[in-house]
C-alpha cells in the first residue's frame, strides 16, 4: 500500500492540477483528518529457546512414560487373556475329574457285585460233590426197581438235578436247585 501511495505522490507532481484534485489520499485535509495509528503496545522480547539438554530430558521422559504406559496396557491385556485361559482350563479339569470319579464309583460298584457273585456261586469242588451224589442216587435207583411210581418220581427229580448240574457246568446259572 505504501508503494502505491508513493507512486501516486510522484504522479501528482508531474500530473496537471486536474488530476491532483482527484486523488483524495494526497490532499492535506485528508492527511490531517486521518487518525493517528493506535499504540498496540511494545514488542515482547523474544523467548529464550529451550535448551537442547532440557528439551532432550523432557522429550525422553515423555516418550518413556508413553512407551511404559503402552507396555503396561498390553501386559495387562495379556494377563487378562492368560487368566481367562487358565480359568477355562481349571473348569475343564474339574469336569474331567468329576467324570473320572463317577467312573471310579461305577467300577467299585461292579467290583462289589462281582465279589458278591463270586461268594454266592458254586465252585468246581461243589459241582464234583453234587455229581458224585447224583451218581450214587442214580445207581441206587437202578438197583431197586420194586416201586415204579416212586422210581419215575425219583427219576424226574434226578433229571431236574442233572439239568441244573449241566447248566452250572456251562456257567449259565450260579445257583443249585435241590428239591
């Protein structure tokens, strides 16, 4: 703006009076009427630059705190994930332990039933003793043939015992039926 003002002043000296009157900014009245520029204050002194040492320490501390907070956040996140995985593993272990203990109870019950059956079943000695008695009975019946009805009753009884003995020897039944 000042360069345009200087040009207009130089042009006014060379230009005729008619042109001089047209320029309002160059007249004395306008110059005197123009308000003086307000005082905006003094120029503040320039700030001292932050020293490299102080700036380096502040930057290092800021970067270190930022990095450590980031690392702590990720460490906490990994801790939560590991804790959740451990909790799931503990629950799974508890379920499998309950299953194993249920299987052990069933096995113990089966062993108890097996022992009771073993105590109630006939042994080979018992079977051979009953077989010997049967032979004696059968031989005794053949020698005494005087009463046919008694003989038939006794023979049917012996036949039933033989069937029981046969089923015991085949392990189909564990009880002896003697009538």
